[in-house]
């Protein structure tokens, strides 16, 4: 039976989130978002930018994201709340910082479903019958009017499944994740068995034809995008049956499996390329304009049956990830609405425990995204930077919560946290820097829009319901974000290259460490943190029906 919930400002919201997801559901939610269109296109884009040294890019990205995943594993298990990425910084830095983190998380999540749909259509547009009878893409790879219509059909399907409930979402995703994991592994085995040219790892200009710059540039060109997604289980913590036990295990396991799969795929991809294709460089290792690299390699190796499987997977893998991210975006906007950061309508849930308004908003914004970003490539860099910004709020939040809420039971504890937590923050800032100036300033602009929405929502609230913004606790956020944009403009990744090579990384690292320790020092006092956490726990208990 539905329970009446009290929102952050005392408003009532009908229904409660349905806690129906166990360990395997959480694992599949995270793993399903990691293995999406990134595996179909990530190896190609990475090799184009870095050559065989793209293997280092994958290892570096896996190491960076593993540390960030461990940070989120502790926070998610200790504070199992829906839309956790928006709420962890809220506990210690107040509503403004919490909103900035939540907004970046929402921008990232709400645009991934359209990206995955675009990947599916880009890949399948090269199937013979489709190519001859249906014009999905323009010559430059962007969607046609018919392509947008088909893409809208996918988005509508994702929305319907999410509206049907989280249990159906988890069950549907569990089936697709099994497929999505087996097909890449099958591809690795077949390609490495039928065709493997070890000389490719030193061909086309050597192992690292573009030097260290290429290794770093490959990270936002699809590598980090492919590996991101471990946090999806944390976003759905409010719907987990036993979050303290299952969250950390699910996050760590999903990250490990995804990293191994992607590294093997890159090895198989490089080894399967015809040596003649890279004799003069890595610009077009499988042919210009080829959106189905593994299918092309499978056909060339005489495994036409595998190519057929891969074209089918080009629908299943991205669709499964897009399905998850519609759910994730709706949970983040639900969390922000619950905190009173955006209109309360986004926090309404129906009698089955589904944040229906937020699900519909995710559909509408996803549809709009097809217009300014009508291709896979046009969104990857932006989403990578938004993801890193979202991740970056967690390490200083963990440090501050360790100091101000140290007695809380922590089912999983980050080892060597005084070293790994600041290291995770530095790593996230480096990803943002490597994403380039163009992505950084566009994200800054999106945050300005979000702050206007935040301000308008606050003005519409009765004064008695307005939470203390904790200006001092969040004061570090704005110099940090502004500094990242400035460093991007002065840097060597889409900027003016004013800072010399390697010194640019030193500057980013020092800047990040200063910001990190200033943030921890400026966090809210212990009693204020305790009160914020207490109110959140009360709300979570009410959702479970444990309070009258």
C-alpha cells in the first residue's frame, strides 16, 4: 500500500521507491551501462588517436576509474540513497554544491540514452538491406529526419520500460547484460584465433606514433566514455534490497569485468587489422567512414556469421545501456527535486514507486538532444567531461564525511583513503582537462542554465521552506570550475597551448590538490552534517514504510 512521504521542505509526495533490486540486479545495472556502444566504437577511436599505445590509454583509464569506483563504493554503502551522486556532496557542502554535482550527473545521464541510440543507428546503417532501402544517416554521419524518427521510437521504448517499474528494468537489463558481455568475449576469441598480426603493435609509426599526447587524447575520445557507468548501482541505492551489503561488491565487480573486456577488445582489434591499412598511419585503420569496425574485421577474417551477430549486438548493447540511463537520469532529477533544488514535480512518484515525472522529463530532453547533437561523435567528449565532473565531487565529500561523520558504520572502507581520495580527485580533474576546452566551456554554460533553474525554484518557494545555502561550504566550487575552464583554454587539448607539455599536467595536479584540501576544510560543521544526514535517513525510512 502506498505511503505518504515528506519531502525536504515538508511537502507530501504519494508513493514510495520500490526496494526490489538485489546484488545481481545492481551488478548488471552497472555492467550494463559500462558495456554499451563504447565497445563497438571505442577501440577504433582510441587507435585512431593513439595507435597501439591506446592499450596504455585503456589501462590508465581503468586505473583512474577504479579508484573513483572505490570512492563511490564506500559512499554508496554508507549512505544508500537514491541519486547518490547528487546527495553525497549535499551532506557536507550544502545545497549549492549538491545541486552542481547533481546537475552534472543529470546532464551526463540524460544525454547518454540518445548517444546509445545514435550508435545503434550509425552501426546498422551499413547493413546491406538498410543501406539500400533506408536512409538513416547523412553522408557526414548525422541523423536524417527518418533517422530521428526511428531514434525517437527507441527512446519511447526505454521510457515505457522504466515506467513499468524498476523490477522489470532490472530483469530486462539482466538478460541483455549477459548477451552484451558474451558477444565481446566471443569477438575477442574469434578474431585472435583467425587473424592476429603481432607486427601491428609496432607498425604505422611505432607503438606510440603520437607520443604521450596521443595516449592522453584518447581518454576523452571514447576510452573513458566506454568504461564509465559503474556508479549506476549507486544511483539506484534507494531501490536496493540490501544496499550496505551489495553496493560496494556490485560496483567493484562491474568495474573489474568491464576493464578486462575492453582491454582484450583493443588487443584483438589492433591484431586483426590488415597491416596494409596502417602502413601510412592510423588515421583510417578499417576504412574511412566505417561505423562497424568489428563487423568489417570479422568479414575480412572469413567469419561472416560473427558479423551478423555483431550487427545484432549493435542494437542490443547500446539499447541496454540507453535503457539504464533513462532510469538513472530520472533518479537524479528525483533526488534534486526531493532536495528542493528543482521543481518538486520531479520528486513525485506513483503508487508503484516510479518517479514518473522525472522519467518523462528524461524522454523529452533526450529527444531534444538529437537536434544539436545528431551523431555519436558530437556528444562523447562532452559527456566524458560531465561524467568526470560528477565523479570529482565524491572524493572531497568522502574525506569530509570521514572527519565529520566518522562514527557511521561503513560496510566498505576505502583503503589508504588519505592517499587514494585526493588521488581520485586529481584523476577526475585530469580527465576534464584532457577532454578539452570546447567541452569544458560548454559544460560551464550548461551549469549556468541549471543555476538559473535552481534560483527560480528557490524564489518560488515560501521563505520558510528555503534551506540554508551554506555559501561558505560551497565557495570552493566556483573557483574550481572556473579554474578548470581557464586551464583548458591555456592547455594543449583544444586550447592555446600556452602551458608547455608536461608542465600543463603539473599545473593541473597542483591546482587540484589545493582545491581538494580547501574543499575539505570549508565543509559544513559536524552538527550541520549530522542534521543533513539525519533528515535524509528519515526520508529513506519513510520510503520503506518503516515510519508511520
